[in-house]
C-alpha cells in the first residue's frame, strides 16, 4: 500500500512513509479540535449547486453567489492567495481563495487543509484571465478531515488489485470509473422504463430457497437456525417468476442478484445481476423481438447510438439480429452435420476423432453443445440468436413439435459472449416431471450443476400455465459491452476478491 499511495501536497518534499503522513494530518485535526473547530462536529454542508451545473451555465451564474461542497484535489498556494480544485459528484471546479476576502485567521486555517479534505465553499462565480470558470471564495469551511493522502496525482491509482479492493479510492481519483457506474445505473433505469412501457410488472422473489433451480450451476448453501433447515442461495429467478405466470400476472420481470458457486474470471463473479422476464401467450420468437427492441432502446437512451465499439470491433444493434440454429452453426464452423448423427455412440466417436473431451454420461445433445462451444462461440461477434438447442441441455424448455430431440430455445450472443438465454417455456407438468427426473439422475451420477425436482413448481404447473416466453439477461455483461469495460470486476462496485493473505 505504501508503494501505491503517495502525497501530492508538496512536490518538493521527499516521499514520506504513509504512517508519518497520517500522523501529520492527525496532528492538524487535533489542533483544529483544540481550537473549537472540529470538522467532525459539523453535521451538514451547504451544497446549493454542483460543479458542472455552474461550468455549463456560466452566463447564468456569472457574478452570482453560490455555495458548493467537494473534495480538495489540488492546491496551489501563492502567498496571500491560492487556487484549489475541488471535486463533487458531477466533476470539478476551480476555487480562488484570497486572504483579504476570507480573513487572516480563516486563511491560515485554509493553508493547513490537505489534499483529500472535504470543504464547503461560498463565493461568486467568475472567469480567470486564462478563461477558466472559477469561484472567488468569500468563505471556506472544513467539513471532513482526510487522514490518508490520495494517490499521487500524476500517476493516479493504477494497481488493479488495489482499485477493486478500495473502490472508494478508485472512484475518488479515476473519473472514468465513476462514469462507468453512472452509466450502469442509466442502463438499468432504461431497461425498467422500456419494460414498464410494455406492460410488465416488476416483482421480487426469494433469494434463500430450499431448491435452487432454473439454471445449470452449483449453489451456495447455508443453514437457517430458526427452522433448523438447510437452504441455498438462488442461482436463477425462473421458477418463482413462472409461478406468477400461473397466478395470472401475464407479464413479470425481476432484476436481482443471483449466486453461483463457480470460479472467478473476466466474465464471471460468484454473485452477479440477472434480469429475467416472462410473458404469457408468446414464445421464443416473441422473446427474440423483445430482445432486439430492448437492446436498441437501451443503447439509444444511454449512448445515443445503436453502434457500439468493443475492443476495436463495431457491433450494430440497429440491423436485424442474425438467427441461426445450433445444428447449422456447428455445420458452418466445425464442418460437422449432427443431423446425420443418430446415436450417442456415433457422437462420442466423433468427439474422440476431433479431440473434444466429454464425460461418459454425455448424450448426443451434450456433445453437440460441446462442439458449439469449441468451434462456434468465438465467431458470434455481431448480435446473433443461436437457436434450437438439444433437449438434453434444456430441462425447462418446450420441445420442437416437428423434432422433439430439440427445443424452442435461443441464446443471444455478442462479441462471442452469451448475453441472454430464452425459451418457449415448458408448461406440460408431466413432461416437466420426467425432465426433472433425468436431472436428478445426472446429479446422482456426479453432475453438481444439475437441477432437482421441485414439487411445488410441478404443483403450480398442474393448475395450468399459459403458453409463455421467458428470457434471462446478464446485466453485467450488457454493461461491459455498453461501457467498453474489459472485465466484469470493472462493472461491479465491490467484486469478490481473494483474501489478502492468499
């Protein structure tokens, strides 16, 4: 830490140990407290305006008295006068502080303020000789004393590990980071606005569940002492939302955290934000139309364009999204026609020939999916609906009437990433029970990501669920693409990190 955080207060002084720097600031705080000027006794700051509001509307504010609050980021003392820059929520603004205007005692106090201190400034707006919009201070009040120095201004906070662990520091010194999270909020707000305009109802469903179903993932487990019952953290939102469709709500969605006991990489975090929606009286084709319209709407609202660039590659959400079946995609990119493969044994022999690893429990459909992951996924850069998955990997999806080995399902891909997963939802309780039974057998054979039979959900289906289309969107990956962020940890305010001692 001492190597990463350096002082900016006086470029002429040699770098000091961080503990020494902290002690200097603590001593200043004690002096203020002994003089009856304890900043931590102050309960409010007069934040009448924000920086950008003033700088973008200078004609309106020129010569007017204003009051702003913010963190000192730079100080340039010049004898009886000084300049400083303060940062607030929206940006920064320069402040001119002169002894004759704020008083000798107050100016002496001001000279003791440090980079990182939070202050209230009252004064009038003007332009300096160099044309910079500034505030000519009439009063400066210390609201919060910063006891630790900020990272050195010319090098900033560049250590990635420290940035993620100390996000508060990252937000202070890296404006682009704050912009990313503001954009994330705007993206989620736009999603809600679009779905609300389409007649969807936002709901909340349980996070602690006895049966974590709806996805192929290993759950986190916990124990509820009051009922002496083992529970799991949800891995999906699906099964409870479908219960609401049974109850007649017709159009529902939820945006919430889900938890999967899996590894960490640039696209995976054990807790992440998922949005699932379900609509009665439609199918996976209706979900494709909704996906196209939603993505276009969000991009226009947040970015002002349907064209996005990620890693130098332009992707156009304004054009119709490509639609291709998994069979055709594997045939195109792997040169293998699985419609000609009739048995599990043939599929396994082909996998051995191509060097694709599989497990003995895998069936033809599982191996088709392995071929897709190996040969196809990385090519799906432009917006693409990958359709009609094998039944073996889709336990909650309606079969295709003309070919029951496959189901009415799609995954939405961009930049080679899976962005969404959607079905024509299985509403046949008898078929669903048999699918759950097959999942139970997979779990017994060692597949820790298999689903389990959910008796209450089956009871709900027995009362009757209308034909329904459903989809799950990965919000974090959507934010990554729309903000140009290289890793999921760049769009999570507080990502999961390994303990420091590891």
